[in-house]
């Protein structure tokens, strides 16, 4: 899940909520949406390999 921050950057959050904090885990902050999408694909690939 990618959200745009007030600063204009994009942050990648996990799809599931963290059971301890009840928030989504921050998986990185990126300058552009394309960079965030690229990293999201890398995370999804890594989860399955």
C-alpha cells in the first residue's frame, strides 16, 4: 500500500496491520511513486522466494 505524505514523498506500508501496534508497518519512503511501486514488487517477490 503506497500513500503520499504531506512532504510530497511516498511511503510504502505493509498490507496487513501489525498485531502489536495495530498500524501498518513502514517498508520505506521514496521520492517518487514509481520508485515505491518498484520496491513494492521487490518486496512481494522476496516474500515468495
